[in-house]
C-alpha cells in the first residue's frame, strides 16, 4: 500500500495479449518461429507466462511440436510446472477464445508494454543518479544515463547463448564422425555435407557443411548464378534436400526455365523463343516429375531491408526444414533504413548477418557475389581472392570461396573453349585447388568434363 492507503500502481502490461501470443505458440509451430523474431522471455509481465514461453522454445529447439502435452512435460521435467500454473492453466490457454487482434499484433503489444516497463525502471535508476547532485565525472554520468536508456529500448531479440562445455561438444563430434562411413569402406568421395554435384569438389570440401557461409563469385555473365543453381539442383532434385533460392535480380519464371533447360538438356534459347521441338518436349516430359517433386523454393520477391530477407529465411526454415539457402546476389541486398557511411560498411554488415544466419540455422548459406574489374585489367584474367567486390569482410568471413574463370569469355578462339575453372580460393577447413569442369551455356549448367 502507498502512504495514501491506495494500492501501488501496476507497471504497464497486457495479460490478454500475452495469453494470445502463448495460445498461438501452443497451436502453431509457425507462430513460434515468428515470435522468436519479436519477443524474448523477459518481455512477458506474468512470470508464469515467461516460463511457458521458454518451455515452448525448448521443445521447438528439439525439433518437437510444442503443444499442451509436450510443453507440460518439459515444465514438469524442469520442476516448473506448478510455477507455470499447472496443466490446467496451459489447457485454458489453448482452449481460450481468440481476440480481434492477430497474434502478431498481440506480440507487438507485449513488446511495447515491456519497453514501457524497462523505460520506467531506467527512469527510476536515472532519478537516483540525479538525486546525488552534480556529478564529479560528467562524462561517466552521461555514459551511464545513455547506457540505461539504450538497454531499456533495445529491441534485439537475440537470446543469450547457452554454455557449451567441451565434453558435450566432443560427444556431438564423435557422433558426427561415426555417422559417415569412410570412403575406403563405401567407394564414395567422402562427402559428409550436401553434395555439390562435382566429384572432385566433394572430395576437396566434403560438400557444403552445416553452419558455413560460402561465396560463389565471378565477373558478370561468367556463370556465378548458373553455378549456384547447379548446386541447388543437385541438393533439391537429385538428393531431395529442401532448399531455397532468394533471387534479387532474376524472375522466378526465368529461373525455372534455366532449371528445366539444365535438367532436361533442352536449349534455353528454344524455351525463350518458344521454338521447342518434339524432342525437346519429350526431354521435358521425362524430367518433369522429378523437377516438380523437388522441395525447392524460388523467391524473387523484393525486400525493403536485409532484416526482412533474413526473417523470411527463418520462416521458410521453420516451415520446411531447409537444408540450404542461396542468395543471388549479395550486392543487391538493401541493408536497411539506418544511414551508412559507405556501401563497404553495408556489405560488411550483410556478410556478418549471413554468417550468423548460417550458424543459427545450422545449414550452409551460399551467397553469389560480383568480382571487381581486377581480372579484366590484368594480362592473366584469372581471378584471385582479393578481387571480391565491396568488402574485405567477405574474404575474411567466408568459410569457402569459389571463383569462376572461363578463358573463352575473353578469347573466343581459346583452345579451352567450353571449359571453366572452379577456383577454390579459400577453404577454411582444407586445401585450396583449381578444378576444371565443362560449361554448357546453351543448357545453362556446369557438368563434369566427362559428361
């Protein structure tokens, strides 16, 4: 009670909105994936709601579907079921009626009240500082006040990572090593990641590995987008791995034509000029069932900011369990509304964001990039790692960098016409090398030389 005998004022909160958010999370795994983008546990005013939210995320992280049964079991396992209100309260949450607002609006209301509460707390701490009178260290006082306001209004939803002792990591590594037979036992190339479609590249890299950020780069019109689509076709069509292509310059219809051309060996110009022969139609019909069944998503939508694109990646991964993401092209991604001093700084932030995304989702992320004009200014047109355009952060952060070089792009009479070099210019976990493959531009694909 206050000195006036009145109950103390309640801090800002909206329990109805909190219940609406939890109801959605317990009913829909998709809601869980989207709530992660908006709320963290401490944003809930009622402690029981924070416990339920955290239990839902734990169940979701294990790959299980969060519902009353699985979340109740998780709370019971950690001894927090009574604190969370018991099984009856969770059942009440899921059976309650929905409000006029969508759960996303409810989540935004929960976040808004959380910011208000944190701001009030920060204001109280600042008031205590002011009560001490004129500060002796003005710079320190200002820094403290700014830190309080920043912490209160910070909207970063990234949770604090859990502790990861070496003993637990070793167990996972040994399980991973034991899950893949040695090449000598199986006669395979030793691919432990997603196959690339090229035996020598698989032997060199082990395929595209979970959590790694990879770059494919070339000068314009030398085939960087084609090679990226090659990798996607191998993963999705040949191996049934869910994958997504985020194309920021090509239309999904054109990309699909290139995919069909490469798979069915139908000349791309026949498709674009609508001059398909009977043999072309036969080839298309033969490959159409496998292509149409492939778990591949082709996204050619525009994104206002990099955060929008990243959020879409997370949602697709939550819905479909993506095994690979390709972004074409990195330089076309708009970073956001915050001003940047240079495009170099923007690309650096985007690169760091994609690196974190790969680790967060534990899948390989491939970004198509453009090389500078450096190769064209040199007598030897072969690209090198320092030709990566816009940012040294690309070179520093990428786990794997593949550069494309085609001599016939500069010399039509080259004796190596139809050949392409895939230059593994950086390989964080293994050797670098130059691998030669065939470039079949009329089919929009790269293939092994023997093909």
